[in-house]
C-alpha cells in the first residue's frame, strides 16, 4: 500500500476502526505473496510480520500452497485508470487469467467510481523512483545532507530518490543511525489531483483498498494530494 498509509488514517478516523484486523491480515498476505515471488530472506521477514499481527499459521500455509498451484501460469500486466474525481491510478497485476482479473477490476471501478483507461493514457503521468521511509524523524541538518547525497524530495519520514541511488542512500540513512521501515521501488505521480475534502479522500481510498484486496493486484499507485 505504498504511499497510501497517511490517507488510510483519514479513512480510519471516518469510522473504519473495526477493519483494522482485516486490513492487517490483507497487508501481511500481500507481503507474503510478494516474498514468495521474489524469494530470499524476504519470505522469513514477511512471515515474521504476519505472526506479529497474529495471522494464524493455517492462513500462511494456505497462501504458500495457493502460490505453488498458480505460479506456473502467472503473467504480469498493467491496468491504467481514473478513480473518483479524476485521480490517476496504475495497477500492477500478476494473474493466471487476465480476462477474469480485468472483469473484476472493471466491476470495482463501476461500483466505486471512475473508469479504466486505455494503455498509455495514465502511465505518462508517473515515474519510477526509489522510496525509503524511516522510523523516526529527520533533523534539518540530516535533510540537507541527504539532498546533497542525491535525494530528490523529502516528504515527512519518506525520501524520494532515483532508482539507481537506492542502495547508496539507504546506506547513508543507516549511517545516520536511522531505522528503515520501508524501502522499495514505486511509481510516483508527477501530476497529482488536489482533493478538496476528507470525504473525497475516503472515496478514493475506498476504491484503492478494494483493488488492493484483489489477489491478482500486486500494487496500486495513485496520484492525489490533500492539503
């Protein structure tokens, strides 16, 4: 759910507190599925995080079994669209049945606002960048040091940088004694839509979260800002 956590907080304040456990399981499941695809030490980390939110062992085993059953037929694709209020959306998909996934995604757009767009209609609004989110805060001096190192932008606890600089700047942040909560390559919107109210944010997040709950949707990237 890259880049969406602060907006999800608005949605939670609007009466979705009872969904916290479900959302925690959804995030943990997605992390495990991603780790299964990528391999390496990521899987152990993802499983440990799932255990921290009390996901049952049976759930974790089912995810692994489901992935093994599907992996030979999986293919990657990308859907593009516009959510409520014209918010641009990019969806990265991994599926064993593109037509089924397309139908499911179309239905979500129809129910929750917006529409799918033709290939190339949205992607030009985005750029692929590295993103690192720390545990804690940066001092003004630390921010200046990171900018000199090559960071493009600092947004609160997150830094945005060129993909090729990800390892270098990650090492720099660790040298500062900062813990890293998230480190990944994402699609970042260059032309964000300004939303006028928390109610509009909630409507956009309703669609994003519904898309993220689909097993075939790997990532959802959006382009909006509020205040």
